[in-house]
């Protein structure tokens, strides 16, 4: 066995309150962790191994970004496996879980899953897993797709923005729940719902370049109504099947989520970096569609309540919802927020963004790792392999400096369309190296990507 040992004074191990000295021994052939010794430079018996000595830099488990739109095949001018996973690796993300929509075809049948896997083959710099999609009429496909390795199924309760991925009706959800009831799968909901009383539309005559116009067009009630419907359907039809709310923005939905959990429902919730870092009341300029996403980024007060929900565990974890498009669709020239594509580009920036805000609020790096690696890996059924530094698990490791001052410049945006609300922002933290299954993929001080060809696998 050829072994490589990673050693640091600050390793973020599972369940540890703070980083600890440790030496992580890996098998270079399998890419697995074979031993963890709770000492810095534990050289006894390891004379013949290759050493990666990180000194005081932190070693974290690689991030698992469980909500990413890579858009390939079909909308490869928006993003792609190659560019998306390179952006991910540069920011310490070692696994991305791709969303079923915005690619053409969407991942809604076994055949379409095969098409997507073929498109991804040989192009991924991180490991990649896939969500499937639930649309009206494909409920009978779900069990078969789950058997093929799809981690769960996403659906929309409101127009998705692309015609090949229509939103579902309650009956479709009921059928899906009935079919998946006995499985280990999960149903993911884009939780915004229009009703006779509330529509996703701007007030007549309102200026479409004002952020407030857009914000008022997607009121919190769209989210609270949708979550009310999900909870009612889950209670009636889902049995033990887990349901999951993607990208929660409206803090006003938190009481309903807490009540549903208290009543015993297997319901989980994610929020995104942008809802925790940005706020309409202090950091969003008008006429800047880079800041547009659905549901929208709300007030600072709302943001504080989301942080409290992370603290008390109501929100389980944090993802990017990286959802780019080509520049023309962002309508940067007109700054028309109502017409622009909704989606924020974040892939690879999340760790430092979240850390910058989390440390101000008294959280430690262990919390950030729990929200971005451990809980997201569990969510995407990657337990046993990803998200934790543990013996027998994949050696997905990030060497990271928590104290570095980093300016997010255009050169840091490695995704295809270099438009992001974070450009020009100063953050704390810098990813120095990213190892996927024990091999060095990306190294800050060695000029970026180390290997000539990507070695990510599809899982
Ligand atoms: Zn999304």
C-alpha cells in the first residue's frame, strides 16, 4: 500500500468542538483514509510515507454542495461540468450534487439520467452526484431512477422558469409520495406557491429596476403557503419518507417548520449562502440582476432570523444554489430585475463567505463544516464516503487558512459566466489546497489546477 499522510495542528474532526492536532493517513490507491492519529507530525511507524505537512493551516473535510445547477447538456453556455466543478474545487468543494433542471433534457427519466452521465464523463474535477426531477406524469419513473443512484427528487410548486420542467400539482406530489414511501429517497420542494390572493408579480407601474419592486413581487407568503401545502401532503401521504425544503428565504415560515417537526414529520430544510450573507436593507443596489434569485434575498432582520434557525437546528444546512445563465439573460444593461433570469452564481465562494459572516456571529469552523460538509453529505445519501474526516471514508480534504484576507476578484470566479454579486467583496479565509480522494486537484500557491485531466467520479 502506498500511503500519504496529512498532518496539521488544526484538523476539524467529527464532533470536535474545535480544531485539533492530527495526522490523517491515506491509501493513495483507494483514496480512503486508513488511520487518524491525534497528534501533529505523528511520525512513529510512518517513516516510509509521503508527507503533506500543513503546519498551522486547517484541514477540513471537503464541502459537499448539495444544490448546484451545472446545466449540461443543453444549456452548456450557462455552465458545464468542466467549468462548474473547477470553480467548486478551487473553493474547497469536493462533491457537487447536480440539480435535474436547466439541462436539456432534464433528469426526469432513466434515459435522461444516462444522457446526463455521459455528458459528465471525463469532465469533472470534483466528484458529482445527481438529483432527479419530479414533473407531472413522471411519477412512475422515480423508483427506477432511485435504483440507478439518483439521490432524491426535486419539484416546483411554482413556474420553474424553463418550459421542459413544469411545476407539479398536489396530485403529482401525492403519487410521488405513495411510490417512494418505502424508499430511502427524499422529495425536494421549491417552496413558493401562488394562490387567488397572492401572485408572483410586480405592482402595475412599478419600476422594474428597483430591487424593492422585485422583492415585493415575491412576498414571504408564497413560501409560507407552499410550506403549508408540503406539510399537509407529507402528513397525509408520505409515511416515513423525508421531505425537504430547498433554499428557504422567508423566516416567517420557520414556525410552521418547527411545528411540523414537533409533530414528528421527517422534514429537513436548507438555506443558501446568499440569504445568510446579503440583505435587501443593507447590501443590494438597484438595477443589479446579479442579486436576483427566487425566492428573493430579504431584509437584514429576516437574515438574522435565518441565522437563529441555523443555531437552533431548524435549518439543517447551507448550499450554494449556484444557478448561472449567460450575460444577456441577466439583462445587465437595462437592469430589469423583473425580466432577468433569477439565479445567483456562487460555486466555489461559499466557504469563505459563510465563515466571514459566521465568525462575526460567534460560530466556529466546526459549525460551518457541519452545515456545508457533514449535513449536506447525509442529505444526499453520501454517508460512509463524504463529508467527514473518518477512517474508511474518502480522503476529500481541504487545506485552509481561516485568517487570510481575501478579495473576491474576477480571477476568483472560475465558473463559466463570470457574474456574481460577490465580486469586489472582502472575505476572511483562503483555500490553499483541495484534495479529492487523496489526490491534489487544486493548489493556490502552485498556480491553480495541478492535474492535466480531471479525475472526479460520478456517484
Ligand atoms: Zn436551484
